């Protein structure tokens, strides 16, 4: 039985007008000016409304060469629903205004059989924006190609659970037809986010935020999940996709394919100068075969 997860954030977080959406994505991808590479096996990309992070996300999705990829695993944080596990979709199709993406039922069943995942109901699935915000870009990049998606909602995992899922999912990295789309924004700064870390030595507040984010980005680039965990414990940076990123780092660590993450773009929604200000940071990375 076909079950469609609707594009519930179309018309608010991004336009539901198909031709306008195509135009916007085209423009951002062109502006990023990246060369597609078959060596790129995954991305880390933001998930804010497109007016905020659409431009930044192009620096991740613009790297993708769709030719040999048949499956995209989506790893997105859970914003509204608490679970200490990872959850799988019950949908058979993920809809976007510019084309639908079928869910790979076979892989979902395979993961279900491990008894390590829960199944999210459609209400939870449709309320969550972290994976949906990657879908129009994926639909655009894979237009005309036969690709399926494997959406995984990543809950509030302990360090041990992150490592367990990393070991469990690592085998999928060793299949070169698989691609990984990891969803995360970076620092959410300001009193409305209850986070106002400021190191004066960097000058203005936005410079301190950038230094903090870049420290985290550099640690992610080392591929070491334990150093990333240590960084998060020490600075408590409000990286909302910290669990998906950690799971991905554990996957890379446990796979026999050598893959290196490199960040290509960083920006902030606004530049904080006083403690009354607030901002969200967006960073885009590509995970590339390290030959």
C-alpha cells in the first residue's frame, strides 16, 4: 500500500511553486559553481528555511554526481519528538513540489530486522523538517535518475548508542551506490536559544561564534567522533544535528572505505554584535573518497 509523506513545509519554509523552486535551486547551484564529483559519497547540509540557508546548502548538494548512485540515506535530527533511538519512516514515498522520491522498502525492512530501530508514525514524520529540507535539492540533483531514499530520524542518542548505530550502518558506506545526506545547522546563538557563549578575544560576538563553529568543523574534518563529543561537552555548541553527525562519523570510522569530510562553505543568518541579537550558523560539507 502506497503511503505518501507530504511536503508539509512547502509553502512556508520554501516555495510550493514548482517552477519557482526549480529556478531558485538552479540559481543557488550555479552560484556555488562546483564541479560534480563521483568521489563525493555524502554531504552535511543545513535545514533552515530556504530564504536563510538555501544558498549555503547548494555548496553541499552541488558536489553530487548522480550517475552511479541508486540510494540516498538521510540522517536528520528530531526537533519535536523525543526518542533515545533512531526511527524509520512508514512512508513509501517522500513528496516534493518538483518530483517524488520513493523510499527503499527493502533497506527499511533490513534495518527493521535488526530490532534496533523504532518506526515513526506519519504525524512525527510530517512534523519534522530536518530531512524534508534536503529533499527538493535531492529531487533536483537526481532528476531523470532512478534513486530511492532511506530516511532515518536520529533521536537523542547516548554516546554508546551513536557508536552502535555507526557500526550497524557502516556496511552501507562500503556500497559505492549509496550516498549519505546528513542534516544539521550549526550554532544557534542568542538568549532565545539559551546559548550566549562569547570569547572576547575574537572581537565582536559574531567572530566568536564563527571561531567556535570553525573549531567544531575542523574536528568533524578529522573524522574522530570522540573528539567531536569532547568539543560538544566542553563548549555545548548548539549544533542541532550533532547526533546525526556523530553517527556518520562512527559509520566512517567503522567502514573499510576511506572517506574524508571537508567543509566548503560557512555563513550566519545575521551578525551578532550585542546580547540582544541572535543568529543561526549554516555550514556545508562534502564527504569524499580519500584515495
